[in-house]
C-alpha cells in the first residue's frame, strides 16, 4: 500500500513528488495534521513519556496509512489495514520504518479503547494521527493515505516490481472485492516462494493477504515493508516522461497533509538518499506484543515498545 512515500524518502521522491503534486491539485484532498492535543484524549491506563531524542534539524516523521476502501465500506468509515511510521533524518541519510499492527488494542484519540485500525473510521486521518501521537509519544509531521486501487495503478504504471517472496502467500479466502459486483465473495490467490515479478494486482495480494502466514499479521507487515523497498528500487528506472502516468495512477486514491509548496524541498532532498543500507526496518513482534486481547486484538507491551520507539522517533 504505502510504497510511494518510502520510495520518495529513500531516493525516488524526485519522481513521486511531481506526480503526487499533480494528483493532489486535481483532487484537493490535503488535510492538516493535528497537534497531539488537538483532539480530546481518553483517560489512559498508562502515560507515555515523550521521547528524549534531541531535535534534529531537517528531520521529519510521516505516518503512512493504507485502507481497504472497497464497496463494503463508505468513504467516511474505512479502516487502516496498514500503518507505518517513517522517520527521515537528512543529516545522517537514515530512514526508519516502524510497522504498527492493525489490531493493536489502544486508547483512541476520539475516546474509549479499540483496535488502532478503527481510529481512521471514527475521525479520518486527524484521529489516526492523534491516536498514534498520544499512544506512542511521538510527533508526526505529515501523513499520506492511499487506497487499494492506488497501489494497483501505481505499480502497474511503473511496470511492476521484483521481489524475492520469502513469505509466500497461499490464501483460499482472499477478498474478491476489487471491481466486483459481490464485494463479500472470496477467491484463491497464490504468490509462490522465490524471485517474482509482480504486477499491481499480484502485489496487492502479496501485501494484503492475512491467511496461512505463520506470523499472521506480523508476516504481512514484513511483506509490506518488502514491497516498499521494491518500489523504491524500481523508481530509479522512472524518467520524467513517466510522470503523467504516475499522476493519473494516484489521482483520487491519495490524501495527504504534505503541501504542494513543500514538494520542491523534498525533491532536492531525494537526490541525497542513495544507500539502501541506511534503511532500518522494525516490526513489533513478541515480546513487544502478544495475542489474546479483547475481540481478537493484539495487546501492546508498552514497557518494551516505548523505549524502542523513542530510540528513533522524537
């Protein structure tokens, strides 16, 4: 889902930003990111202390959101099936990705408790951002949201991606809800192990499937980060002549708080990121989380999560 922004933060932004700018101008979907106190907070069973990381000039944090926005949902009430925090530090050329489990049981910024993927449904991007900020004790500068068709169109527009599927997918109950008259039906999909060239539909199947992965949703988080890096790699082959097709692919499937005026500085920044070894990937596997929460949710171990997060995110 979210490969676009990481491809930019790590070297492909020079091609992504003009395309995104064109798409955003045509859809007018920019939304401001709230401050951590901008929304009412529920009473917390814990009080996350703010990160003690020093402020680094030019560094920023983006929350990447991806939703199942098929016809089973109204446009105002979709869940965020994917949530990834991305921290970019230009001075050290360091990028950190942190996947947040969609089923993590947390206090919601809109009140009460629930799975973190429901925050967007209750209050759109502002609620999702405020929930992550208050629970993880981090400051988010911007967000980008993308829907299902956005990923398919983007990957098809760049000619597909190449991955080595260390986590193969075999799913007898994959939702058949894209361009379907019966959004509640299922289909069988398979992405086999080994080197694979994936088009947009196959890539979506690879990052979206939840069944038959021994690591459950954690395995899916690892697949999503893998596809992010694959799009980053493929973005190096894109030429300026491809920008109109990319803009068309993103049109209507992207919402963001990143202003058009800021894109010029991001384009200049992109050219300085060229080393994949500076990308750090984090997935909150046990003992940071464990199952058995209310309604099949995942319970966070904040005593371990917060110190880990605050190593990299202010």
